[in-house]
């Protein structure tokens, strides 16, 4: 108790500790960790784009949209998206001046309020140019663009 | 207090702690750069956007070729007209990306393209073809001059006729054999198809044998349409 040397060391150590804690806090504030909200929205966007692109490459997306097989789209998205990801899709017809909603029936999965209350909703825009519809040798193949808006949220 | 300040021991601890602090701050700065890089440059999202535009351009070329081969009329303007509309709508579909698409329709070459479309029908080896070169710019990511080519091709060759059987091969882009065709994809002019088989030939690859309801006389006219709807009419051999 009588040893009076070394008090300065204690103070120095405390000061240094403050510097370390400050540095760590600073790094933590700036870091975007995999669980952060900013990362989550981008991750959902990527997921949505990939799912739509895969379905389109397989020729399923255009077929379902142009033949208005909405239930099949729901089934395909439910199979390809993770089970905890909710979706809400809207298909629009694009003419020279207007954009008109095509699907009167909702193309969705999950609780609708999730898309109101969730902080992270990803919105993906995807275009289609047309689909040859016909049987045997007769096909109707015209340019007939559609815009797909797919909203995704984690349930 | 004077004693405390005059105490000269412990400098090493100060230097060590300061060095550690500097190292941690440096690591923090590097971490910050690394983790925010993804936020500023979401490459995968843009790659999918480019993939979407590329895929739709390919589909449009195929769709236009389907339209072109539906009739005997030589409407070679259909591809150019469709591409103009697609070019215009691209900026409306992908608002805010600054996407613009330029194209060059193939002309001439060995297939004798006219406005990007070509067909050489009523020969023993007939084909339908389309080719367009695209250049894509996306201003929001500073992408300029991304070039890609969209082609669509279908070839029908009548190999031989034996009694009531017609042997044909069907090939797509780059000479790839089309293996998914069924009886409903063929039509033999003046005859009813009664049977349909396929076999592998060493030289020709997959050969489709179309059986007709009666003996076939040469030359015979065969029509085929693939799953995309592209048609070819061949006459021979």
C-alpha cells in the first residue's frame, strides 16, 4: 500500500483503454455486417433478380405471364425462394403511353401486412418482350412487352 | 500531483497502447472500405440486369424470326421494327439505370441476311436465320460499349426417301442437333404422317424418320417448326 510508484501507469492504461474502445466503436458503427438492414435489402434484390432470371431462362416466366397462369407463377416462386421470404408480384402491360395492370388476381405469398410493416422490402423490376403463342404450325409472335414488379420481404 | 507527473516509469506501456490503438484504427479503416465496397458497387445486381436485357434481346430476335417464318410473305422489316420498340421501351422499363441499347442488323454474309433475317427454303437443305449485334450502355454504373450478339437458326435437311419414309435432320444454332421434336412438329405436303421414329447416325447425328400413309414420290416438301415456333420448309432430295 505504501508503494507510491506506478500510479501514472494505471492512468495511462485507462487512457489507452479508452482509445481502444473508441477505435472499436468507430469501426463497428461504419461496418455493414451481414445481418444489417442495408445488407438485407440488397441481398433480397439479388435473390429476386436471380429467381426471375432463372425462371425466364427456363422459358417458364414468359409462358406463365403471357398465358396468365398466375397460380403456376406462385408455385414456381414458392419453390425457388426460401420459405421465409414473402413475395408480392404485379404484372403490367406497357403500351406507347400507359402502363396497365394485367393481373387482377393477387400473385403473392405470406402475410400482406408484412409488406406494410417490414423495414426491409426489396423491389425488383423485370421486363419481358413477348411470347409466341400457338399450336402446331400457327404461332402468334408479336412484340408485346410486360413489366414485372416483384416485392420481397423476410417473414 | 507533482509526484504523479514526475513519475517517469511506464512509457513503454503508453507507446505499446498507442501502437495498438493505431493498428486497430487502421484495421477499422480497411474494414470500412471492404464492407462498404459492396454497398456502392452491387455488381451482381447489375450483372443480372445485363443478363435480363441480353436474354430479352435474344428472345426478341427469336420472336421476330417466328413472325417472319409464319408466312411466305417476305416481310424482312419485322425485326427492325421490333428492335426499335424494344430500344424505346428499355428506358421505361429500367427507369433510373440510364440503360440504352444500340443494334446493327446483319446484312449479307454467307446466309444472305436482309435486315437481320434470312431464309433459304424449298431446297434439300433449307434454313431460317436471324442475327443482330447489340451494344449496351448503362450510365448508372459507367458501363459503355458492352457488346453481344443474338442469333436464331433452324436448319432442316431431307436426307433420303425410301418408300413411305422420309429421313430428315434438324439443327439449331452452331449446328447443334434438335433432339426434342415430335411427330406434331412435322408436316409432309400431300401426305398424312402415320408414324415417327428417330435413330442415331454416325455421320448425320440424330435422324428423324417420318412415316407417311402412302409411298412418297420425289421431290417431297417437308415443314418443321421447333419449340420456339421457328419454321423451315425443305423440298428434296
